[in-house]
C-alpha cells in the first residue's frame, strides 16, 4: 500500500513556525506536498488573484516530500496545487497551524480556513488547524498528538461530501490539554474601530483597523467555551450558506 498523499498550506507564509510544525507532523503519516504563500496572507478569506500573474518557486522536490511557494493567497495555493502541480488528487488537505484563533466568526476572515474549504469544495477531506497564540514562538508541543490522531481518523473514515474540520488549540499553559470537544461555532462579533493618524508628509489622515472581539454566549456546546476551558475545539463546517429555514417563508415573495 502506498502512503497517503497530504497537501499542506497556510496563510502565515511558508516560513511560519506553525506550518513547519505541521509539516513535521505530516511526514510521520504520509508523503507530503507543501504549497504555501511566499509571504503572510492573514485575513485574506477566500480571495483569489486575478489581476496579477502567479509565480511559484520550487524549494524541495524529492519522492516523498515536495515544497513550493506561490506569490498568491491560500486559496490560490490550493487551486494551483490541485490543477497544476500535483499529478493526482491528495488524500487529505491540512492547513495551518495558524498563529491566532480561527474559532467562532473568525472563520469568515481566515485564509487558513479558506484553504481547507477550497479543498472541501473539490471533494477532498480537509482540516484547518489554529492556535490561540499570536506569538511567533508559540508552543505547539501539546497539539501534536491531536493533529496526528485527527488526520489519521479522517484518512480512515472520511468526512462526507464537502465537509471540513475547524480545529483550534488553546494557548498552552505548560501542561497537556484537557481533551477534544466537538462543538458548534459560538455567536460572536468584532466591534470594529479605526485608529486615525496623520501622515507627516502631507497632513492627510490614514487609518489602522482595530476592534474588540465580543462573544455573545458562554455555552458548553461552543468552540469559545472549549478554548476558554483549555479544551481543543473541533467544529465540522460546510460552505453552503443557504438559510434553509427561510426558504418556505420567502417563497411567498414569488407571488407578490
């Protein structure tokens, strides 16, 4: 039996400690292909590049490990890997480990999770991994066994059509996590503000986006509760945005 073929990407760029750790984990499971952005592409969501040419570089090309970088977004990386670089479809796509939480509403903005959902759209089981730690020296040690276990589960059992997993790790506290919690996405919102400053060269204002993350519920069934209580959160996600509970009600508008 040949080894599983694993495609890896992220949104923090190919040199980020998170993806280097994830690569090391995946090498223990199968053959690995990495296609990651040259530079950080955080908060790019599902953006694709259509106004500029894409260029890739080969860093490593061996039988069991290949690594490329692309001057594009995480979704560009997945598309380019699947439709240009790889000779066969990967058995699984893993994205991350993102430096910073992608729990709750953060998934909407996340390039890490967009890479995972792009793969799921193509019928490939996928997992996005993130840690609630923005430090470049974040400690991923306690995440390893969960990463390997979840990837092996998905390779063995699959996920079903167009499903991806959103996995978040709490910031480590020098001890093992309490365990894994299968959750739903918590209701939360970013209350944005813009910090205004003046350009000393021309006196014109410029702005930096900032905001406060507000969680509206503290329910044991949510990912935010799991992270707050030192559990690893797992949320199964899909990209069908249809509000099915509103379809029948809105059908009345067809007659107006």
